[in-house]
C-alpha cells in the first residue's frame, strides 16, 4: 500500500495535463485500478485516501482528491472482486470517479470549499482524468497478469 501511495503521489507531481476547469492526474486512477485488482477494494480506498491526504498537505491537490480517488477505487475493487475481470475494475474507476464522484463534487465543493458549481461542472475534467488513467491501469494490469506477476487479491478485502 505504501508503494502504491508513493507512486500515486510522485506521479501526480510529474504527470498531469489540463482538462477543462481542472488538471487531470491519470497516475492516481491507474494506481486505483492496479491496487483494486491486486489488493482489493479496502486497500485501494486506503491508498486513494492517503494519496489525497499527502497531496493536499503538500499543496499538489485539492479537497476534490478525496471523493475523486476513493469512490473510483471502491467501485473498481468491488467490481473486480465480484467478476474477477480486470476490465471491470477499469470500468469501475471510470464510472466511480468520472461520473459518480464528479456529480458529488459540486455539493462537496460548495460545502467544504465555498465553490458554487453546478452538478455537471466537474464531469468533463473528472471523466478525462479517470478514463485516461483507468486505461493505463488496465494496460499495466493486463501486462502484469500475462507475465504472472500480479498477486491474487485476498477474498477478505
């Protein structure tokens, strides 16, 4: 979990691109997919939480990193645990972050950040970030699986 957190934090410093009103940080989403497949939903959410916390404390992220990373990681891990297919983890990251978290971001940002954005305001940026990262995570996961290097997720996660 520590290694995944470090990769996500370092990746957010070096790999980002403009995506509408925000910046896209695809490494976080790639890590969410890989962690969901290899460790399960609980550890994946923990990694997303720690990554968001470190990024906020170091000034490289906003409070939107919490719902954005954690919801996608949870759905990715849950779908993978229930299907055993890596592509479902990737789809879970896209839907969890790109759609669900983006829609929750508006009231969350209003309540905690004083921002007054509409419900659809964050959707384009969250989708661009989560789709690009989830596809990278899926590619890495599939490569690790084919090489026999991906640990099997515990049923208790």
